[in-house]
């Protein structure tokens, strides 16, 4: 019997669709088809591949409203965010990589110094990896998998994508858009299912896995990948700090805190999950944050007026409830929210501002991934930096101050892959810039030049232009060759010119006596 997966609307818990789960055998077949399609796809020019990517963008553009509604229905996020943070970033990314991939991945000549003078030359060609597997989360169910897919195919790879089990219909839609854009058979395929389908993809012979998701699954992915030494890129969680210095614009920074903590219902890897505000402005800052939070309209994502809506799934609701309840029990105060909204079938949790928070609470140490903003106070810049860095995560961080230079100096001291000044969260939408961070936030980068380089294999080509001569370090070995090589170390590494010239002289003297086979 075919196993199926149910797609639910998290606001109503109504079934959207029931889809067949791709069996392990079918996953391997998809990878085999991708393998067959790979050489022809890789043989196309960048310009040819770009035409497909731009066509994908055009096909998307014609259906933006329909796509936004589907994303809000299956993921739960407000419609405006489906458009602004799931769809538009893909259009931006498609445009950027269609235009710039060729330049970023063009042949790179390596300057070899004295070896160039000895008739050698080297360069690097960036070659496609082959077939890449992409395993995606539900929080940006369109932009994360589609963005990675389009980057991968621009770099010349073929793709097998496994979307989240919470957003399978959006996954199917990505496959449909690729078909409509005319991608050849086997270049972009989507398989459907939960973690076990992802595990099958890891078992297959894909050339690399691009995983975005939680730390726990990331660890499992890395362990499973070790079996076949499959390379992995891991984009994992965050517990991102926002530091508000005493000279910040309180109105702007408080609005940024509210948006950074509650957009996407707090389900962003780069959400503001820890806020540190200077003691001298803390009271007025918190008042403004509370006031602005209370103005947010919470409703089903498909309501055009919804600012915040619903958590995506029951697990998320459980984690958020556990973290907030734990903090409240330990003495924190909920200035807004603080408990699940009753009387609704879906996973509604109100935007929650917590004060009286201590650094040892789970709400500060673990990723909550929900609409909760824990606020803490600091007295000195050094204290704020130390607290912000006291975390297992390092995805993004932000610093707020009217003194840009000062904020920049603080930003540079934060352990974060992206540190922003008077700005937060949104740089994922800038395809030119790298995304990813140290510690438990993952391994590797996506987007930008660094993200593209994750999708190719650098091949070093080395050419000996004086191939009619035998190399001086070849056989046979004897005392003369040993002395010759010693003289060579002087010629190359002696500190002064005199020592170098002497070394060369000795080399020339010995060269005639070298025995070669
Ligand atoms: P998750 O780890 O539960 O699932 C992610 C994907 O992995 C899903 O497709 C799932 O089916 C698959 N999966 C689960 N077990 C697997 C296994 N054993 N083998 C192979 N695949 C498996 O994560 P989630 O709940 O979907 O997403 C939320 C998490 O993602 C948060 O921690 C968030 O911070 C993180 N995230 C990170 C980024 C980033 O760019 N760093 C972006 C978005 C989300």
C-alpha cells in the first residue's frame, strides 16, 4: 500500500492535501535520473543555464498571488511575508545568480612565483559537483529550497530536493514551476516525505548534501554522511542577539526588535531571540516594545491584515510553551502574551515579551523558534558583548547605535557569521551576501560567492611548459643530488641576495654531475 503524508493548514488544522511518500527505491531512481541528466546539463554554457533560471523567475512572477496564498495556507505565515520573504528573495536570487555565476566561477589563474619563471603554470576550473541533494525545512518552505536549487543548477549541477514533511504541497509546486520553466528531465526533481526520505537521499550516491534545519538533525545528517564520505553543508539554528546601546534611536530600535522577533511568527533562524538593552534606556525601550507588540494584529496568515499568525506545527508549539512556562516559573514576567491562545483550533501563540530574564534560562540558552522576545539589561559595552557571545550559536547578531563607528567596532567582536549595524534579520534576502555562521549554526555558507563555491569542485590544472626537461628532484638519488637540493634551499630561501646567488652558483656547478634515469 502506498504510504501518504498529510498536509495541514496550521491555522485551522484542515487537511490541504494527502500526498504519496516517495519510497527509498524511488529516491534512488530519482538520483539515477539526475545522474543521467548531469553531463548534458553541465555541458551547457552559463548563459544557456541562466535562460532556464530566468524563465523560472518569469513563471513564478505570473503566479505570485497564488503562490503567496499557498505558502500562507501550508506554512501559516502572513500573506505579506509569503510575498516579501519567501517569493521576492527567490526572484532576486535568480536574477543575481543568472547574471553573476559565470564571473564568480570563471577560471582562476594561480601565480606561482619562481615556479612560473621555471616554466610552470597553474589554474583552477570550478566544475559542477554532479548531483546534489537538498534537504529543506518548513519555515521558508519556498525561498530556502528554491534558492539553493537555482544556485545549484546555475553552477551546473542537477538536483534532487526533499522539502519538509510540513510543507509538501509547496515542494510539489517547486517541481511544477521547474517543469513549466522547461528544465530538461532529471535536472530538478522533488521527492516527498519525512526524515526517512531525507535519510534515503543520504544513502544514495549524491555528490553533496545541502541541509537546512535543526541542530539535532544536522548532527544526524553529518553522522550518516560519514558512511559514504558525502560532503555536507549544514545551515542550522540560531539564538541571535540584538544589542541596543545607550545612544540608539529608541523608536527605530524598538520597532526593529518587534519585527525581528515576531516576523514569520518568530520562526526564523535569524530571529531576535535575545535582546540586550543598556540599563539607562531600558525602561523607555521596553515600554515602546510592549506598546508596539500590543498593536500587532494576530490572525490566520491568509488574512491580508495579519501581522502575526500561527506556529507551523505542534512540536513548535510545545517547545515555545515549554521555554516560556519555564522562564515564567523561574521569575520572568510576560509583558505581553505568555500562553497559547485558547479557543482556536490552530497553533496560535501570541507575541510574547519577557522581562526579568536570566542568562541560565532555556529561553536564553536554547533556540525557541517562536514569537518570544526575552529582554535583558546591561551596564557596559563589554558586558553586552560577553553576554551576546555566550551562546552555542553564531548565525547573526545586530548592534544598534547612532554612532555607526562604535556599533561597527562592537559588531566585529561578535561571534556571528553576519553582524549587522542598525539592521537585522533580512540579509538572507541579499543573494550577494554569504549566509551561515560558526558553532552550532552550521558548516559552510549559502548565498554569495562563498555559497556558490560550496556547489562546485575546484579542479587544479598544472602545466609544465618545459616538458622536454626532466625534473631535478627525480631519480636517481645519490650524494650529488642531495647536495644539489641543499644548494637549491639556499638559492630559494637564503635571506640575502648574496646567499641566494651563491646557492644558484652551487646548483649550476652540480647540475652537470646529476645522474638521471
Ligand atoms: P528539522 O531538522 O526538523 O528538519 C529539516 C529537514 O530535515 C526536513 O526536511 C526533515 O524531513 C529532514 N530530516 C529530518 N530527519 C532527517 C534525517 N534523519 N535524515 C535526513 N533528513 C532528515 O528542522 P525544521 O524543524 O524543519 O526547521 C527548523 C530548524 O531549521 C530551526 O532550527 C532553524 O533555525 C533551522 N533553520 C536554519 C536556517 C539557516 O539558514 N541556518 C534557515 C532556516 C531554518
